[in-house]
């Protein structure tokens, strides 16, 4: 390849204008589409496998935060184990962090929001359904961010 695209790839936004040419791709809110014009037809088709000729791109997650304190992780694991032991259920915690201010390092805190487990009694033991209702968690204080 000489650096020029094989075909135009355009973004469908308020400034959208169809490019010149007989084949081009549109990246839109609801997916990627190929537009093709010949002497006999003009077609728009959804592209499910990506755009041919382009390099692949993979999903990823790169954590940029420092390691969580061991005691904090153990506290969260203990909370989940107890929810499972008592009710054979799942639970949720929300992680808040307080950014570093230069003198103090980043701080973390897990907050368990109010939660309701649905289920039934089975042979004298509560069995949770695979559903958990929860409300918003309360922030630990000013400056704390939820992520």
C-alpha cells in the first residue's frame, strides 16, 4: 500500500457528506455500513465482520490505577463470601477513589449500596434468584469519585 486508502471511510455526524466514488464505508451510531454504487444499483449493507483491507483492532482494558490495598480487597471478598454463605446470592460494591493531591496518594473505598435479594425458601434454606436490586451508593465524601 502506498498510504492512500483503498476506499473512503466516513463518520455519520451532522457534517456528513457522501464521498465521491463507487464504494465507501460509513461509521454510524448503529454500526458500520458499506455503500456501493454501480450502473444498476445503489446499495447500503451492514458490515458485520469489519472493513476489509484495514488492520484489526482488539478490545482491551489497561488499568492505570495503582494496586489496591490488600486489606481493602480482602474486605470486599469477605463481603461477597458472606452474601453467598448467608443467602447463596450475589452482591455488589461500588469502588470510590480520592485522587492524589500531590502530598497524599490516591485512596480507595468500597461502598455497598442498599441491596435487595429476591428468592425463595427451599428445604429450610434461602435460595436467591439470579437477580439483584440495588440503589445508588452514597459517596464517602467530597472529592471522592465513582469508577
